[in-house]
């Protein structure tokens, strides 16, 4: 018999004894006389069932009594919260604002106004000091003496004539030529060129070969000869320029430059003046070209035998255009030299 059963047995015995005692001594109580207040009173309805109840009810305390420690909850320590420190906020310093200086406004100077003059000055093409020799064709009194039309040539020509005359204005060509030549001189000087004038008055006596020699001795970069044209047909108009041919017996080596100079001036002149552009005339009959040792051109600005052009060339406005046109042509020539 197990220890537990032994206890149950003892308790049962005790209960049986008690029940027996109760059953034997309850008569008097019916009389309603309580022996003592507070005494253990068992209600009347104690019957068999009561016994059963008592008995059945007894085991409960038994349990409490039996200290047989029902294997106490082993309390297998639910592995106590190991408190594995939830990696405490390591407080890894949120990289404190390193205050990396937000590159302070470097104040990159917004391309300070370079003060580039808005009004572009006239092209300073001549700043390199290019030398332009200007020959205002003819003179007040022509010189019919003869001279070779080229170095060593047996062909003789008049040294210089007085040129033509405006058929409608009566203006002498030599006057018109000098007026435009002086305007051209002013423009070229303003643009930075060096300028030598073959003549500045009408009272000179310079043959065509002598004029060329002035340009040669000066070492001109270009020799520009200013003239006006004439034709038996008064309807003929327009501008043209002249230079030697590539087969010129005296200075064919200057053909390329002279041709380019002639074309550049003709283009610029006609663009500025709005006149008819005739052509570049290549000829080896001009003493003033044949004697040249520098690039040369003759500018025939217009026909004084044509009414429209004769009248135009007599105006200050058109004269200014002619001078500017020639200057622009010289600029163009040196830009591509
Ligand atoms: Zn002429």
C-alpha cells in the first residue's frame, strides 16, 4: 500500500467513526436546544447522502495534507530572459554633423563684364602695320613725254595724262581721284594701317613709272591706284579693277596677289556702293602696273561718261561709300593673305 493510500485509509476510518458518533447523539437536538452557541452544529438534513458527501468531500483536504510534493513544478527556469542586451543603442554617434563646410559660395565671379566694348571698333586689320601706298591717278597737267611701259621695254607710252572728265558734272578725274584717295587714307589710318600718298595735290609731275617706284621703294604691302573710267558708250557703267596677267613679262610673280587684291576690292566696293560689278581686267599694257614690284591694283570706280554714275560720284555720300568699299576690300585681302 502506497503512502498515499495509507493516508486515504486512515482518513476514511476517522470519518466512519465520526459518522457513527453523529448518528448516535442527534436525538436531543431536535428539541431545538443548542448546547452552546458556536459549537459545531451539523444541520438536520444529515442523511446517508450527507455521509457520502462528507466522505467524498474529504479527499480534497487529503490532497492538501499530503505534502508529497507533487514534483514541484520543476520550474525549469524558462531560461530566464538572458537579457541578451538588445545591443543597446550603441549610440554610434550619428556622425555628428561633420560640418563639412558646404563649400562656401566660392563666389566664382560670374564672368565679370569683360567690358568688351559693345560697339566694335572698325576692324583693326592694319594693326600689324601693313603699308598701303595710295596713288590718286593723274594730275592737273598731263605729261606727254614718253617712258617705257615696263622695265627694259621698248614700248613707249605717255608718262601721265590728266585723265577724263565728268561728262555731266564737268569734274576732272584727277580731282575726284584725290578726293576719294584722301577719304581712303583717313579710313585706313583709323584702322591701323600705315599709308603713303603718292600725291596730295594736283600740282605734281609724276609719271606712272615714277608712281610705281614710290610704292616699290616704300616696300608697300599693296599699291592701290584710284581712277575713274570713260567709254564712248554712255550707257556703260559699273566698277572694275585691273591687274597684270599671270604671264606679265615684268612681274608675273605678283600676279596671284595682285589678282586677289583686285578681286577683294572689286567685291567689297560693289557691295558697299551697290553698283554694277564688271570684272577684274588682266592687262600688261599699264606702265604703272608693269613697273611694280609689289602687289598692285587699279580701281576704276565708275564711268564718268555715264550720267548716273557721274552724278553719284559727285556726291559726298557716294564718295564715302567708294572709299569705305576700297578699304573693306583691303581688309578682306589681308585677312586671307
Ligand atoms: Zn584714270
